[in-house]
């Protein structure tokens, strides 16, 4: 009977030891799972931060593009304005030169203009005179 009791007691201790081993294995599994979850959470957080940084980079690049485009538009507007002023100055130079030619009594342009205006005046005055009679 003592043998059976001792065997039963050994069985109880073995079972208890086995339960303890399984509990420890389960606890290790829980900690490993928690660590794995932490790793995945950290990886997900890193991914979120990387995505946010990438979005920031693209937004900055888009902003730089906007400013570059605006600067380019300003350059072209300024160039167009310079062209307008240069053209206006050139027109003024040609007008001044033409006026100087027309006022110079010895120039052929003055003589031609004088001839044309005199002829036009005579034709106009003569046609008025004829119609009035």
C-alpha cells in the first residue's frame, strides 16, 4: 500500500512539475507574443513616420516647384516688360529721327513730304473750289 501511495505521490509531483513546465512554456509564449506584437507595433510606427516624412518631402518638393514656377513667371513677365520698354524706346528713337528728317529742309524726306502735302492740299482745295461753283 505504501508503494502505491508513494507511486501516487510521485505521480502527483510529476503532474505538478509537468503543469509547471507547461505554465512556464505558456508564459514564455505569452512574452514572446507580446514582444512580437511590440516589434510589429514599432515597425508599423516606423512605417507611419517614414510615410509622414515622405509626404513632407513631396509637399516640400511641390512647394519648391510652385516657387520656382512663380519665379520663372516673374522672370518672363520682367523680360516681356523690358521688351515692351525697349520697343517703346526704339519707336521713340525712330519717331524722333523721322521728325528730325522731316524738319531738316535740306533732306530729301522733307522735300518729298512737302511735295506730297502741297499736292494733297492743292487737290483738296481745288476739289472744294470746283464743287462750290
